[in-house]
C-alpha cells in the first residue's frame, strides 16, 4: 500500500512538473521563413502560431495561389521547427522524471 501511495504522490508531482514544462514551452519562439523571405511565420514550441509576416511585394491578386502555398509552407515549417524545439526542451526538462516510474 505504501508503494501505491508513493506512486500516486509521484504522479501528482509529475503532473505539476509537466505543467511547468508546458508553460516554459509557451515561451520558446521559433521562426520559419518561406519563399526566400516572402513569408515569415513565428510559432511557439507549444505549437501555436504567434505571427505571420508577408512581404507586401508578395501580395499580388494574380499570384494569390502562390501566396497561399507560401503561407502553408511557412506555417508547416514553423510547426515542424517548433515540434523539434519542444522535443529538445522536453528532453532537457524532463530528465529528472525518468526515475519516477
């Protein structure tokens, strides 16, 4: 029974530590540039998009399809970069959790 109680306490502690990690990831920014600088996307390592910047020279009604492609590439690239950064941060921050279970 004592082992079970300790595991429960450890789980509560881990939940708190994971919340701390999630809060830290929300503060880690990454940037991805698509189309040679025509589109820049800022994301957080918590997989949220913070900002999209479009070079005004890229806004041409006749090239709307290309701009859409650049936006998709920029957002997907930023999220891939954020995912890699999040994995690296999680690995660093959760090293102490390995011995709990």
